[in-house]
């Protein structure tokens, strides 16, 4: 979501709007690097501290800032910004308020959250969902009025990603593996949602068929230690590699032969577009928004969630015929440029505002 805003806001500004950004941060977790990146893209951006789930003082501060700026509209993203930003906008007398829903996290099924979201949907002029699957979710689960909910997919300009042309060589040198070995990769937070445990289980079968294959996991999170234990218990230490958090994770994508995204649910999955930009075939779960992005058998494969055997079967196909995988990746790049462009995303957002 954060990276989405770094694409959307310059696009809006390029169409004549003056869009600025306020990021709510916890007291001990500033996002200086993110603000600096926003500034480098010409986005007016700042941080404000949120001290608790419901911070009444923050609402007053935001209302003052909205009045002071003379802004015509407020657009919020994610639940804390929605709760505080929408109330502050109303307090400041701003009638044009919008928000975007980015995920169908499990906690959103809880009745108090459903009621809160239903109330928030009735405070805004209109809302945006980043996939049709998410639109159906907010209508069914969050009681959103259907006429107020508009689907706009994320957009991505491949030219904005500085892919490392030597990513393959650098990764293989770092890990001490043969550059011709088949490599699958995942780029994500290590949480239960991402389904990495099923990909690791699939590799138990894959290494029997392809003894020199490797699985590279880029990212960090609360399940890292648990997943590393699974690797040891499966005797996969020579095949599964944890790289941790990397600021240049996107640049590494060309090092892989295939991107694995075995998520159990996903609001959208921007990394899918990044993989398509890198001409990578994708193996993803057939859940949430991912069937709207990956065309099964044409730009990659869709498999049932939590199905290690299906992951292993599709990996076997791509590792057995890497030229076919490259053709899928090329088709994915064409689909990205046709269906997930930044101008299309910006135009859709402007239509909602209008």
C-alpha cells in the first residue's frame, strides 16, 4: 500500500491536483526513509505520531492541519487513517472524503470491526477497493453500500523499477550456488497469511526431482524462526535460503526463474505486478484478487491455497521447461503494460473524485 501511494500521488499531481501525504507513525517507528523517497518524487509529505488505536488528540491535530491547508478533499488508507482522518475531515468541515480498502485481513470478520467499517463507509463520498474480490468482501462483510464502492486495480510503471542486470550473478555468488541452477523466490513479510510454510513443504518434493534447485525467501517477520525450524526439520538447509529484509528487494527479482506467492488471502499483491515487470512467471494461490492478476496458464499458474502438492507440480513444469516459463513471463509483462498501467489507475481515481 505504501508503495502504491508513491505511484498514485505523482500521477494525481501530474493531472493538476495538489496532493500531499500525511503518514501516521508509532512513536518509536518513524518512517524517515519513506518520507525522503516521497520528497524525491515531488510529493509533499510529513509524519504525525499516533499514540493509541483511538487517539483523540490526533484527530484534533489532523482537523487543524486540514483547516490550515485549505484542502478540498481528504482520502485515507488503512483502518487507523480511516478512523482518524475521516473524523478529522468532518470536524474541519470538509465534505469530500474518500478512502481506499487494501486488504481482507482476518480481523475484519470480527463483528466490532465490521460495524465500525460499515459506519465508516457511510461517512465517505465514495470508496475504492483495489480488486473486485475485495469489493465483494466489503459489501458482504463490512456492509458497504454497493453504489459507493469502486474497483481500481493498482498500477505500475516498469520504468520506475531499477532492476539489477547482475542480480542473478550477485545472488548466486552470495549463496555460493551455480548460476544455472533453478531458483524460485518469494518476496513478502513472513506471516501466516503469506503461506510460505506450504512452499517450503513443496520443496521437499522438488529437491528429489531437481537436486540442485533453490528457494530464496526475501523478507522478515514473526514467523521467520518457525519457518527456519521447518527447513531444518525437512533437511532443506542447502536448498532454502532466508535473506531477511532487503531495501532493494524488487531489484533482485530478475535473479529468480519463478515467483512463488502461496498466500492464503491477499488484497491485491503488488509484488505480482513487480514480477510481471521483471518478466517472471508466477505461481500464486487462487484466492482473493490474484485470479484478477495472474492468467492461469498464460502468465503463470494458479493453485489451490495451502496445497503443497499443487505447488510442487507447477514448479516441476516450469523447472522442466524453463523456456516455457520465460514465455509466460513475457506474456505477463505485456499484460502489465496493457491492463495495470499507472495512467489507468490515475484516471480511475480521478473519476471517483469527480
